[in-house]
C-alpha cells in the first residue's frame, strides 16, 4: 500500500490508523485514563475495529494471546499503566512460552514526569525484557508508524511471540503530520534443498522414526501439508503439550501427545526411536518429562530439529541436523519431497497407533460421575470444527487424554500452565470464530481467577459453554502434596460458590450436574442456549479423590507412604 497523504493528526489517531493498516479488526482492553486519546480515536473507527471491554487486564491479555494463537495474526490488547500492565503481564508470559503473536499497548505516564516515581510509573522496557520478544516506548508521535510496524514484524517473524509498546499519555495528544505505512510482511525462513536432501537420507536409514510437532507459526494449510508428508512416508506423529490440534487425531499416523500424564507406551516409544524429527517444538521441560525422555545434551536418537529461531537450536539438545524454518514453510517443502520408498517402519507406526486408540478410549470409571463418559459425550456433541479452551490443572488431563481433535485451532490451552486461561481464551475464540461452538473447560480454582469475564461474554452476546469441574481443591498442588508429603496438605482445600447460581447472577444459564446420566442432556441444553448468544455454565461435582484419569489421590498417597517406609 502506498503511503497516505500527510495530514495533522494526534498520536492516538496515528496509532489507531496504524492498527487499521496492519489489518487489526479486534482489540481487547480494560480502559484507562493513560490512553484516553487512543480510545477516542478508536471511537471513530468502530465500524473497522471491534472493542471487547474486559473486566480485568489478565483476561484482556489472555484474550489477545488466544486471538493470536487462533488467527495467526497478532492479537492486540490495551491496558493502562502500573497495575494494569502488571495484571496483564501473565498473558505476555503465556504468549512467550506458547509462541503466540501478540502486541500489548500500555498507557504510560506523561514524558515529562519520567524518573520521578510518578503515579503508577513503571519502566516497561525493563519490566517486560524477559517476558516479551521486544519491549519499547514511543516518545515521538512521528515515529508511531515505524515502531508499530516493527512491533508487528517482530511479533510475527521467526518464532512468533509478544511485543509490548508503551505509549505516553501526552504523546497520544501531540499533533504530527507523519504518513502511514503499509501492512507488515512477516519473515519466516524456509528449508533449503540441502536440508531436505539430508532429512530424506536420515529417514531412509531409520528403522524406528518418530515425529514431534509443536510450537507456533502453524496454520490449517501447514497442518494439512505436514499430514500429507507423514502419510506419504508412513511416519508416526506425536505432538507436544496442548498442541494436539496440529495433526488430525483420527488419522492412522497420529500416536498421541507428549505432555502431562503421557501414555507410558508412547514414552517408551520415544526412548526406542532411532530418529526424532521435531518440527516447531522447543523440546521444553513438559515435552521431555523434565529433560529425562531425551538424554541431554546429546540424545541417543538421531535428532532433526526444525525451528524458526536459530537461537533455539542446541539450547538443550544438540541436533544432528538443524533446519531453521517456520512450521508452515517446512511443512509445504516436506510435502513436495520425494517419499522414502517402502519404509520399514509400518508395523512400528501401526503398533503405536493401536496403543493410542486404547489409551484414548475412555474406560468405565467408578463413582456417580464418570469423567470418561463425560468426555465421550463432549466428543459426540462437539463438531470437528468446535473449539475447546482449556484452563490449566489436573482436570485438564481428561481432555488431553480422551478428546480427539480433528482440525487446526480447535484446542486452546496454556503450555505455560497458567491458571485462569480458559474463560478468556474461550471468549476470544468466539470473537474470532462466531459460528463455531466453543467450550471453556475449567476447574474450580482457575475459574475463580478469571470467571469475572463471564460478564464480558454476556455483554458481548458470546454464546460460549463453560464446563466447571468442581472438586473442592487445587488439584494439581494436592497431587504434588500427596506424592511428596503424603497426608500433609495445607492450603489446597477450597470453599466454592454454587456455580450454577453464580452463572445465573451474570445473566448466563447455569446447571449443576452430579451424575453421569445428567451430563449429556445438560450439555445439549447448554449448546442450545449458546446458539442464541447467551453463555451457559455446567458445574460438575467430582470427588477430589478422582484427581486424574490415570490414578486417584488414594493410590498416589499409598504409593508415597510405601516408598517412605522403604
């Protein structure tokens, strides 16, 4: 796009015009006096940019992160200075560890007050330096187009991630005649012919290869391209923590997730593999089971690591072949690669697939509320394009184990384990894809951290369905307590509200489910209500002892006590 004709505008107007140049259609915010001029400029473009007003800055930040993760373009959040920025910082950390493109704008104190510890003054360059890909401040309104363009490029190029931009209050009202810039064009590296030839040679020599997908920078096209490559070569494919949507779970080459509560047979498969092709994933703590699943710094398996950030290569594990490439770019190139003739690992892939099918089929669980049956009901009710936004906690293990995701972007979950993510992410998903059913799946701990955003869903007429697993404890921490300090569990018991009544107080629908038989009809009613634009909440009452799909607290406690005896 050519530069626009110059005219006198306020900094706030220049900023909003820059957002339009970069194809921003939605911003998530909690309003503040530190960016009133920008809010005023947004008023004039309400037909182009939707404002989603949130009830807390951490909710607004999570929404921006989820929007970026789902749409592939930077999610945009506005927060006010000081407390607002601090509240929003957790969403920035989530975007960093989840490799999600995001730009957070922070209203800042007037430039002339800097260094006096003015009201709510914070140095955001210093505060966000370890949390964001880039943190900066715009002091000259004439540089707004330049800095905003750079911010969007940084957020999207290489490994996607968050950028933080502080905008001083007085800068936003200062007049300038600067011209606009055109839309950003992200730079993503692609593999070379030599990279693909080397990869093909390593595949041809392998007997037990395994693929691991993860990270950011994917799209539906990238997912489809890689699926075609894996299918052509008969490769077994697993995904990293909370990225199962990157590969169709019903495809015969999909063999499970490397996350928390991984199938032991899949973990053993990783150990037995002779070649690991890792695309997009960072090989972090959760995926590697505390850096034990692969030997560091030199895995015994041959390692091919494909990642867009050159600094990620060799961070922990020395690869035998490093390919600096974006996920989509690599997938497109791999799809065009000549397949390995008559691979010898058909049985290896088939056995792993059989193991996954057994692992991901819910067995019957004792008790009045069978969470395996609950997952089966969700799977049946949710269409392939339906989205589940899951919060962090042990309760999420039911989804990770038993729900089979079919399409890209149907699972939103915080790989940094940030509680409170589910509700804001579900709202963001419904904004981005209004015609798709969306479930917020949360625990009683996490929902009380950001459940106030249910008011946002009601106000915006976003028909999300929220399922709250209420077991009266901070489940993950209780699990760790029973494992390390059996029978000693201070600080993890919870007293909760009646969540059905709580939901109704917001203007949403609310039901309480105590038995397996009650769930499926309640879910049908919730989806029917959601189709009218009214959110619905289902509270599940679960015995705290059923802490995981894989074990109970009693079993964990007894093992820990027996271990202490020996």
